[in-house]
């Protein structure tokens, strides 16, 4: 079952005075099945960020559709977008986006507070997630009191606590050291095995090698895709690296 359907997606930016147009995305089409773990890769300027913004309903497409669990996000009224994003999507960012004046617990609770959930429900949802992510003893600490890896775990907990249809991760390992990166990627794999659908934008071949499928974007188009199949992480890593080499040297679209 497809949880995300992207069809003929285009995004054209027009200069301030309308004298120039830039097509950031050109007829991008792909689907993500429920429970998949998909990575999106491409060089800077390839359209990855634009695509992520459209999937996150932070921007509107020029044409084409994004269906999330059957809902056309382009048809959402402005007053409903924030609630839709909060209830249906989870976000993990490179820079964590935690509020320094809130404890980790309060940061994690924030989307549920905004949804007017009661404290008992919130506490019941947080406990198993915090234990799974290994931050149950850190919840009363503030972001400046914990490591980068622990901050990212809190960010993952915040993303998961609403039971999102889709978890969107934007360079989630970009600010982490190698050990924290390994731990986070392991957590993503475990979360995915439990049924969480993940779509991750990354420059990291290592991060992408943990996904089950990789989409490569070049010049605003889906250039190629790779499926993990029976490959282990090392084998998949090499296939991704080889594809990126072809991509950067101007190989033919496959």
C-alpha cells in the first residue's frame, strides 16, 4: 500500500520582477510504500531541498500532486496545513531544532501539547519511546546539558510521539560524530522494522546504505533508483557510491 504518491511534480521559481524562471523540479514521480525506508540523494542544487519542502507541505507545487495517505496536500486550506503537518508528519533535522529553554521531555511533548492532548496520555506515549531510544534518564535535562547524539534522539522521539504516517529526516546525521551517527542509523533501522515509514534526504552514503531504497535526484529529476534487495550495508554502500560516481561524471539516466 502506497503511503506517499508523488506524480508529475514541478516547482518553478520566478524572479522578483518575473524576468526569469528556474525549474527546480521537473515532473518528479515516485511512490513510497507503507513501511519503506527511502533515502534521497543528489548534489547540491539538484532539487532535494525543494522536494522535501513540498513533501513537508512547507511550499506548494507549481503543478503535479503529492498524496499522503490519499490526501492531496495541495488542496489543504492554509488554516489546516499546520495541524496536518503536526498530525501526519514527523520531522528530524540536522540541527535538532530543540528549544533550549525546554527540557528534553517538554521538547518531545510539544506537538502533543499543540494538539491539546492531556498529560496522562502524553506521559503514556513518551515512556516506551524514551526507553527504546535510550533517553529515559535524560528527560529532565536541557538540550545544552546533553550531547549531540542525545539531542538527536530527543528529536527522533518528538517526531515519533504523534505516530506519524511519514517520518521526514533532513540530513539527520550531518551534525553528529561517527559514533552518534552509527547509533542513530541503528535506531532508524529498528524503528523502520517496527513499521515506521521513513524518507530521508542525505549527502551521506553511509546513511543512505541503511535504507531499503535510494532515489537519486539530478537537475530536478529522478535520475535513478537502487533497491537494497539482499545486499548488506557494505554491499549497498558500494552500489550507492558507484551510482554517485556516474551521476557526478554525467552518466546516462537509467
